[in-house]
């Protein structure tokens, strides 16, 4: 989910996403490549209203954002 916000001195964009713990290191690397000073927060989620990731949609998103590890 993408949302726009504003602090007392600037506008910003917030991106909310859910990933598996094993993907965190790779996502942090991408964040750092985009902007080393970018603020991000990591929260643990044990359950969601839909239960699990839909496998087909997950692969689509991984490919779209080039998150699949190349062998």
C-alpha cells in the first residue's frame, strides 16, 4: 500500500508491505541502494485477516520488483 503524508517541514511517501522474514535482508539492501538515509520500520506480523500469501500473486510481485534471487 502506498500513502502520502506530510510532516511539519516536508511531504513524504509511506510504503506498507508484508514480506517473509527470510526476505528482509534483501529488502533492506534495496532500501539502502535507493536512499541510504531512508527511514524504515520493521514490525513482526504473526497473523493476517487473509491468512497466507497467495502463491501466484506473490511470484508476480517478486518478478515485477526483481526480488527473486538469480542463481
